[in-house]
């Protein structure tokens, strides 16, 4: 569909004449629609698409050399394929393939071949696929130089299809199809630009007119494919669309074909023909940039999830020379707990204070802060918990928080909405048991994202995300922990211990646990004392922060006198607590050595470097659908102790596996489950 518009042009003799310029409304309308879609996606993110928090957090940063090499390979392949398609078709119409077209085809083929060779030498590609691509890349210019250059068209089409598959190496289904469509149509668009600048001088005018007719439909198809790809695989958060390498590259892939197609529409109009050569050069260069941008997408980290009010947010953060992970909860107006992954630099030099098991400060403390439209809050260490922690007030309407380390800021998009949080949950997160609650949230998030047969396609549903924030572990004593504590008292009474030195805290769980222990011990005539004799067994039913000083005090006392041993509540099964004493006993309804518990631990350690598994996180993992069987009905008693390295093995890595429940030790069963009273052993 076209509409005429009148304009005045000056003839060679200086006379003004009326001329009709046909403006193609359909292509222009499609370009305007595509442009509006790109703008909308850039502002709001990829159609509200969810993202996998595990992939977003564990993706390594791109290698600059590998990304550059891939960009060169894809752009050169696109040039060889595009010139082969357009120049071969041009020759089929009885036109000669000029020297400029042959030079462009050979340049693309040789550069693609060289990039393939480097990828093989550096281990980035297999030999057979690389050899196949080299053969096809060089065959295109060879056929263009023969007496039948039209034979290059099917070979170039195959090369363009191969390019699409390579662009979509990390994609399947519709996104892969869109990559192939973009590769073929984009190659034609690139070839049209080369045709407009590389034909014989006597054919230049005709070549540019034909190139314009080819480029407009090719540009519309490539623009549609790129915009659809942006909607399907672009960053879910609009902030990331313009603040991350992935988002900028995806925007470039979608925007450049629109601009290039608009340029070709200008070339087709009488007023633009005088600058047709410049626009053709600009077009070819811009499409090359678009292919380079689409090529590096596969090397960049996956986009993170968009913030949703009331759902815990886990996102990666890049600071100079540091890749961090950040957890924010409950994502409601008011106090929010912010957790920073404990990379060695963070645990050592950037946090105020340190705890048992983390490196000693190597530099000035307190240099990391977090802020939200207000005063900066220092990120500090918490007793018994890995990483950095801060309680930050986030007012309604604030869309980002800023993490600053030694003057280098990084922003994290947030959305706390307008609805207040449950006061009990907010209080628990902001209190001393906040780290345990955060670990439970993290366990639920990583389980929901890896549920199903294809982990890369699953993300936590709103229902799951809201369930994991419904209650913090310290807000109540659950039935399973109650069973484990009753079995613990029965077990200790059977061992004829002299008494229990009970350590609790003021949380609802701690109060209920202390009452349960006292009632069960009274029924079994077992004395319970707040601070008992050294020979009493220390039973700790507090949270992580209160457990750590109690364990350190018990270890100090045992240096002078015999000890009655240490027993920890089930929720204290976490590396930072169990490593505080030479040995402990834990009543558990699951085996930390099972494959499901180890899988959970490895996932958490990969997502949040420095964090490790804990009971609350594993139970949340199971509730959210993580792999694992049901809990046992009665408690099995496990012993936790460090592992000594024999003499002569000093070169062994003593750091342990951060995904283990006891990274520098072991937790093994030492006694079968307690039987009900009267049952046969």
C-alpha cells in the first residue's frame, strides 16, 4: 500500500516541477510498530518473562577474547553468506559479479576460516565442524568466481543456515528458529548493502535500485525476528535491558535492522538516491555490528529475574574485579534483609567484623555499604552466618538499591510495591535469626528453578515464591523438630548423662523448644540447668547467633575439665556452627550425605559463593519441589567432627568443598533412630 505526496524538485534547468513520491505505508507502519515494541520492551523488560535465578547467578563472566573471536566468526560468516546469496542471484539476472563483490566474499570466507582455526587451536570448537565450516565458507567465493556464479546461492543459503544454528547454540525451540530466520534474512540484508557499494561502476545505479528492493523485505523479516527474540529471551527487567551487556547486545540486534531498513526506504526515494552509496556503506557496516552483537549474546551471563513485590530477589552484581550475589527479602516497603555472597574478598576485607571460619580481615573493615534513596548502611558479618548482611529500609516507590564497595557503586533493581509485609516475617528477617531465614528463602528459590526435567526452562512460580516467604524457621517449632528434640532427650537419658546444660533464646522456636526439652526431661528424671556443671551435656536449641558463643564458651571450659559433650538442635546443622567445636551430635530426620542433600548443598554454594547448606534451606528445598525423599519419622543421631589430614599430605587442599554440610569435616550417623518407648531395639 502506498500513498502519493506532492513535493517540488528543481530540474537541471532550474525550473521547479511537481513530482509524486510514493511512500510505502505498509513497510513504514511495520517499522514504526517494531520500533515501538523495542522501546516498550526496553522499558518494561521481555514481556514479563521469568528467568532462572540459578543460571543467572552461576553464569561466569565472558572471556573477552572468546567473545571477540565469536563476534568476528559470526560477522565474517554472515558477510560470506550474504554476498554469496545476493551476488549469485544478481549474476543469475545476467549481471557480472564485480571485483568488489568477489573481494567482499573472499574477505568474509577467509576471515571466517581463520577464526575457525583459532577456535580449534584454543579448544573452542571441534575439528570436524570447524573444517566443514571452512570448506563451505571458502566454497562460496570460489563459486562466485566461476562462469556460473549462480551456483553459489544454495551453498550460501546453507552457510546462512549454519550461521543461524551457531547463533542459537544455547537455545532450542522457537528461539532457535528465530535465530535461523534472523541469520538468513540478516545475511541477505548485509549482502544487499555490499551489492549497493561493490558492483561495476556501469551497474552501480541498477545495483543500488535492486539492492533496495531486496533489502526492504529482508530488513523487515530480520527486524521482526530480532524483536521477537528480544521478547522471548531478552532480560525480564527493563533496567537490565540498558544496564547489562546482555541487554545492550539484545537491543542492538533488534534495533539495527529497523534502522537499516528505514535507511533503505530512504534510498528508494528520489530525494535519497544522491546519497545511496553512503547509505549502502552505512547499511553494510551496521548489519555487521548487529551480527557481532547477536554473536556475543551466547557468551554473556543469562539475564536475572525481574523484581516482584513480596518475592525474595536473588541477583548477580558486578563490581570491579568482583562478581557478587545479592539476596533481598521480603521485598516489601520498610526494613529488608540484604545478603551479599561471601566471596573471599567480601568475607575478608570488605565486611565489618568476621566470624569463626571466615578469613581474618586483610584490609580496612566496613568499606561495603548498601543504600536505597537514603543514608548508606554498612554491610557487616553476622555470628554463625557466612557472607555480608545489612538491614535496609526501602521506601515504597524506590526502584533500585545501590551497593558500594570502596567508592565503586553497582545498582540492583527492586520493586517493593505498596503492601506492607507481615510484621512477624519482617521482624524475623531483621533480627538475629535473619540469616537462617534467608537461607530458607534461598533453598526454596533454587529448588523451584531447578524443578523438572529441563532446569533451564523452569523458574519459581509466584505461588512458590510467596510460600517461601510465608514464615521464617525461628517463628515456630515445627513438628519434625519437636520429634527430633524428644528423641534427643530420650537418647541422652538412656546414656545416663548427669544433666542437661540447656542454651536457648527468646525466639518463638527457642522458647517452645526449651519448654519441650524441660517437659520431656522431667518425665525422664533428667536434670535441666541453665548453666550446669562442666560434666553436663550441653544441649543448644537457640538460633545460629546464640549458638556460636555458647559453643566457644563450652570449648574453652573443656580445655581445663572433662566435658559432657555437645548436642545441637536439628536446625543448627550448618558448617559455620558445627565447625565451632571439635565435635557435636545432631539429631536429624535426613542424611546430609544423601545425594539430594548434597545436590542442594552444591547448588547453594554455586549460586551464592561462600554460602553452604543448612537444615532450614534443605527443608525449604524439599517443600519447593527439590529432589529428595520424605523425612524420616524418627531422629538418627549424627556425629560432626573435623577431618585430620595425615602427615606427609600437607599439600592437600584444606579448604574443603563449600557445598558440603561440613566443608572441613564430616557428619556421619553414629546411632540408629530412637525407637518408641517399649519397642524392641
